[in-house]
C-alpha cells in the first residue's frame, strides 16, 4: 500500500510547477487504492476517504511526510469541513496557483475547499477561448474560477450563483489576481430565472459555462435533476449565444453516462451546434465521472 502511495505521488511530481501547485496526487482505484484520494493545495495536503476509515499505515505515512494534512470523509451525511490530521494546522484561507491564476482555498469552509481540480483543463480552455471584447457567463459559479480564468484573458464576465458568500469569495479571487471586480458583473439567484431575464434584456454572451449541481431545488421548490433537466438548461443558455459562441456543458453525475448526456443535449438547442467532449485532467486516473461537452454554434 505504501509503495502504491509513493508511486502515485512520484508519478505526478512533474505536474507541480511554479505556475500550478494544486493537483490530485492519488486517485483511488486508478492508482490501485480504491476509496482513497490525496490532493495537494500549495503544499497542504487533503486526504479524502470513503467508508469513514483511514488505514493505520496510510495515516502513519501521511504523518511522516512533514506537511500539513487534513482528512475529509466523503460519505458523511453531514457535509463537514476536513479535520486536521498531521503537520501544522491551517487555520486561515490561503492561495493556490493553477496555470498562473490564483484561487483562495479554505480548509474551514465546509465540504468544498474553494476549487474543483477536475475542471483545471476546462478552465485553461476557457482562458484560451476568451479575449478582450468577449463576454463570458458563468452559471452555478461557486467561487468564480471560470470567471477569473476568462477575465485573466481580458474578457468581461458575469458570475451567477445562489449564494452571496460564494459570490463574495469570487470577488476576492478577482482581487487576488489584480482584477477589478467592479469591472465585471455578479448576479445572485436561480440560473433558470436569470437566463430568462437576460433573454428579455437582449443580453448575449460569447461563451457560457453550465456546471450545475447534480440535484438542486430553487427558492420556489422546483427541483432540478441533471439526468432530466440539463437539456432545458442548455436550450435556455444557447438562446443567449452570439454567432460562433460556445457552451461548456459539464456534470459530475455518476448515474449519467457520456452517451446519455450527449443524447440529452442533442437537439435541445435552437440552432445546429457542433459537439466535442474533453477528457479529465491526467492526474485523474480513476473512473472518468466528469462529463464535459463543448457545444459551438
């Protein structure tokens, strides 16, 4: 077991650069250790487990590494913050770098630490596609990482989320990258509501990111399920695209296969759109649960 841990970490060493210091160091079954995940965030480690247990030899190995390490239990019904496991405690938010873009991370923020590493390549692609004069709409934005990536390329961004604390976090991420939040737009509320509102306002965007939670309920109690409702979401978003614009449709729903996801998206948009699927980053070697389909008009 320890050899598998060491092999996984060594294999990913080349991914850690002065521009990127947050990667997945071990990915469960993809590295021969099902139920065990290890990530580094600027030298601070986060180990995640299913089953609520951490093997004693893994715990001892982690303590021997001399780094700050926190433990997150993935199967708890209550989404708690990770607990301190080894090394110096990390009691304050800190910054990581991903392709030169800074993001604020917190091990005290609850179940999610501020960024989803599995979207790293998609964020890099958004940054490549954006440019001064172009406009990005980032829905279900969480802490705004896609928005910051686009703004770093000079684009004007609109960041949309139900949570004001996450929108405030997104604004801090702009500031961390010397980007003025006041030059961009931040909208609090339900994505379906805002998509319809933007359509009435005649607003349009050159790129739109759709990365919703697998299940959610809006303020009026209406339920959204990725397996049933993503097509409707994509259709509303496509109405707002400029000619030649694109949609990034992404989901981590494990009950929805790629073929089924693409079938749901096909034919839901008001105009013919080409489609391509992007794979997960190379440090994610286990089941490819993240489905990312780019639609272009």
